[in-house]
C-alpha cells in the first residue's frame, strides 16, 4: 500500500494566551486539520491511527487566536489540497468557520481537492452528565471517519 499524506490544524484553548507560537507536530502532504482542548487529544489519537495505516497528516496547533494568522494553515493546504478544522466550539459563529473562510480567501479555488470540513460541537447546550458528554464532544472515531471521507472524496 502506498504511503499517503494528509493534514490537520489544531487550537489548544489553554495555551493561546501564553505564546505566539504555532506548532507543526506531524508532517504530511495530503490533509490539513486543526483542533481545540478535549478534541485535541482525540485529534492526536486519530493522527496516530491514520499514520499506522500509512496516511500521514500535517497537524498545526494554532495557539494564538487574535490576531488570527492563517498563513501557515494556507501554506499547508496548498501542499495537501484538503482542510479539516476540529474545534471545541459550536459550528454556528465558531472559530472553525473563521479559519476555513480565512484560508479559502487566500487560495485559488483550484488548489482545493475537496471542500473544507469542520468538526465542531453540536448546536445544543453543553450537557451536564458524563454519559451525554461522550456523545457531545468529538471523539477519535468521529475525527477518523471525517478525515477518511475527505481523503476518499
């Protein structure tokens, strides 16, 4: 099986005030993705699983939100042609949508192999019980399924 590359962009909520630093921790050429706090751990686990299946991902931990610098994300998407944003916020009026729109504004439409995807919280209030939380927050399997869908088109 040929080795295929993809990318992922990340935001960790608790670090963005501390440093103006973007960490690229896995290099790949086919998909780009991004994540936040609890989904961040699931995102890293998803990348590990995909890497074991010979699918490389470029994951960017975007730690500063204001000013939002999407240059490094856009450069990665130019290499991969794909973008998946995993955010611990809601889809409506969320940061995931802002990242996608900012990146798409920088790119030629021909540079995208597929439409960008955002994995976010459902548009419902946060649950107050542990069983409901398991269904509420994006997990590793949800991320892997979304990334495989992007890869296969």
